[in-house]
C-alpha cells in the first residue's frame, strides 16, 4: 500500500484527558479554600472592630480604656492568709 501523505508525522485522532486528583488532594484543596475564607472573614471582622471600637473611642466614653501616657504598674497586694 502506497503512502499518499508525505508529512513527517502520523495523523491520528486523540482525546484530551485531564489529570485526576487523588481524593486526599481534593480534601486538602477544600480545607485550604475553607481556611482562606475563614481568614478573610476574620480580617474583615478585625478591621471593623478596630475602626468602630478603637478608632472611635477617642471621642466617646470608651476612651477611658485606652492607654494615655506611660503604663503604671499596679501596687503590690499582700496575699491572703
């Protein structure tokens, strides 16, 4: 049988197949995404708390909880006998 195509490669039909992850790899990726979501929620909560409580405490009655000047050590207390 004579070859009609003079190309240096062979034509053949092919099907693209993706990589199949191990179930533990899938689990670790799911955990990683969950931790990323949790970290972002905690960051937003921390920023909200810092802005609404700490930054606004300067002009409110909560200012008594902020440190003004050097911190004084508490007086020593005698232990009960």
